């Protein structure tokens, strides 16, 4: 099964399941404020194989600014590569 692998600078590893279309397109891509962005990342990251409870407080306490930038850069590329690999 497809997974997005992401490791935070503090060593926390997340194996993230593909998000719902709503979480990705209406949440992550349409976020206009930091609160919306953090909420959408928390929703996406909460679907992880480690069963780590991810909410906005988790994002604020565990993500560095570098982690946030890396997630925002790599996650859309992963979605696109998955779409390209299996367009159906």
C-alpha cells in the first residue's frame, strides 16, 4: 500500500496513509492562514501507521520551521508521483 514517509528533525517518524481528496484539495492546497495550514497538515498526518495522535498542538510542538517547509515541498510532489504512477 502507498505511504508517504516523513521524519521530523526531532526523530519522530511518520508513515502517512494517502489523504482524502477533501483533506488534500480543500484543506492543504486551499489553506490561507497558518491555522488552516496546521490543521490540514495535522489531519493528513493523523492517518499514520504508528497510531500517533496528531493534532494542531502536535504540529506546533514537534514540527520545526524546516519540517514544515519540507513537508509542504515534498508532500505535493509525492501526491503527483503517485498520480503519475497510477492515473486510475
